[in-house]
C-alpha cells in the first residue's frame, strides 16, 4: 500500500488522490475543445424544443415519406 503525505493544509477543501495514469487520462479531456453554439443555433434549439413539446414532430418514417425517399 502506498502512503501519501500532504505538503500543505487544505482547510475546508476536499482532496482527491488518483493514480497518475488516471490523472493523465483525465487531462486529455481538457484538450478537447467544447462546442459553443451560436445565437442562431440556440434559437433553433429553443424552437425545436417548443415544437417537440407541442407534438409538432414527425417520426422517421413520416419524414422519409414527406421527403419522397423510398423505404
């Protein structure tokens, strides 16, 4: 079993100890750029959510039929 010694006091803070391999795996996610929607995309999402709440949606099969694709 490994022993861990804290170098300074952490009053009121939680301390988490994880293996280096797991830490490095988590650090990789920091490099992934997050998606930031534009104002137009936010408005489109709100409109889509409202349509969904009002049940103004199409099933996959209805959409395919409306677009004129063959099943």
